[in-house]
C-alpha cells in the first residue's frame, strides 16, 4: 500500500504481488544446484580433457622419473608415488580454471555469466565442486600408475579427504583469482604454461626438497606446490612427512589469498 512500509518478516521469501523472490539459504542452495547443472553441461568436453591432462602429468611424470632412476629402494618409490596425486591436481585448478575463464572472455560469454541472477558465491562454489569432482578420477588413476610403476603399496588414511579438498580448494581459488584479475587471455595462457613448466622441472614434489639449493628450497617453503605434496603424502604414507601442520597452514593462507583476490575483483564489478 502506498505510503506504508512493508512489514519485516522472518520468512525466507518476500512476496510482491505474484512475484516471489527467494532469499537466504534456500535461494543460495537452489542457485548452487542450478549452477552445477549449468557448469556440468557447459564443461562436457573439458571433463575428458582434464582427465587426460591429469594422467599425463601425474602418472607420466612418475613413469618418466622411473626411466632415469631405474630400480629404487622402497622408501624412494613410496616417496615418488605419493607425490603423483599433487602433480595430477595442479592442472585442474591452476591451469584449467583460468583457461576456462580466458576462453569465456574470447567467446564473449564472460559478461553473460556475470549477469546470471545467482549469488556469486554460489557460482564460485559450483566451479570448485565441478573441478574437484573432475580431479578425483584422474588423481586416483595417476596414483595407481605411480604405485604400480615403483612396486609400492601405499596406506591411505582418512586424512586424504581434507588433504585433497584443501589442495583442490587452494588451486581452484588461486586459479580463479588469477583468471578474474588478469583480463588478457593471452597473458593467462602464458601464466598457466609457466606454472606447468615450473612445477614439472623445479618443484620438490617427487624430488626431496633437501636436494634443492637453499635459495630455491626457501622459495618453495612459501609457494604452495611443496606443501600440496606434503599433506597428500602424509595421508598416503607413514614416516615420510614431518611438520605437516605447517603445510596445512601455508595452503590455507594461499586459499585465503586466492579467494580474497576473487572477492576484490567481484567487488570492483559490483
């Protein structure tokens, strides 16, 4: 009624004439479910591509190092095989997520996705869910190939769940933040290729960090790649990892930085 304020209620919907606007948790969950369907349909070709990339990077690197090293003691084999999942997870969040956003810019669908009437946190949660689900099969295959190649039997503990979830969240958040902050798709592609190059050749994932020069080891104690391997290796083996709590803290810090960068970009647009 004109001249009167609408009463404030505790319900989750505001009814204006015949239009119902859902708010709160119910709206968020509904938006999340719709974005999941949207993302799964839109990423059809990326799903198979991501699986192939994971296996090639994870299992392929384990097999390649086997060619160089030949027969290795069981401890060395367990160390290398338990590092394979970290390698397999890297291309999902730090390569595929930013390249997906870059492709959206190229095909001019980026602005359309921003205009969808859903909470942006729900859209981000959908991206994390889809790419995490995409990561698990490739990671498992890469781990199986690595364990078979070195003839070791790894012991999977319940800590594999938080280790994989945090690692996937970290890579997705950093990749998401980078993709939204860097507008030029060519620059994004260059950065993702540099990440792959750096990880494959200069990261202490399947090579002990003690083998690295002091200055490079110090750099890696700040970067997330070494710590990704640490938390996953700790969940797959016994006695190979010390001070895993620090690695969880570093990964959590990188996750916060990634989502903060994304939130900053979202806020500027909003």
